[in-house]
C-alpha cells in the first residue's frame, strides 16, 4: 500500500474491519508494529507485531492478538498466563504503519512479572554516567504463572 498516501486517504471514507486492514501499511513480512498502552493510566505496556489475521481476531474477540515473530504464529496475549489485554481503542499513526492499542491490561503485561515491559530506566547520575535501575512494579511471579521458561 501506499507510497506517500496517508492512512486516512487510503481509507477513502470506507468503514469496517476490511477497509481498516486494507489501508494499513504492512511491512515486507506482512506485519505492523503495535504499541500497547494501559487505557486507565496511560502507561506504555509493550511493543509487539500483528499480522492481518491477528488484527482480525482482535476485532472479532475484543482481546488483543499478535503475531509472534520468534514462534512464527498467531498468539492471544495472555493465552498462557491469563493476563489478557481487553481492547478499548485502536489508533494508527498518520502513515498507517504503526498502531496504538489502548487496552485494559489484566494483571501484568511483562513475562518477567512487571505490569509494563518498560520497567527499566536509564538516567544520568551526578557524575555524568548513565545508570540502569528498575522502576517497574512487579505484579506477579512468573515462576507461578508460566508452565515453560520465558526468556
């Protein structure tokens, strides 16, 4: 799709899921980046990818589905942990090559037990060195939630 034509123009006044999916600017692997954000707090939860099937399933069920690049398959967020993301609103950027999913996150998003995957911050110390610290809130114990080891 697209060249320099913006997402809104590619929609062409059409409505519905097929029109939305057709207007997106998919990468060469048929994927689009999806940033998930907690609808209540505004906190960014994570970044994943979706293919056409994942987004269609998301619209159908109201639960976020993604495409796992490492496992090469469709997955329902929370399929193992139960920590699903309930879709509140989807937004696209002006090009239609990235999506913002505002969700109601059940328990936590991060497989390490944090509410958000963005739970580490780099900040400059008084000495001028960049240091890493955990700023996230652990909301579950991954050893108790996952049957298989997550990396």
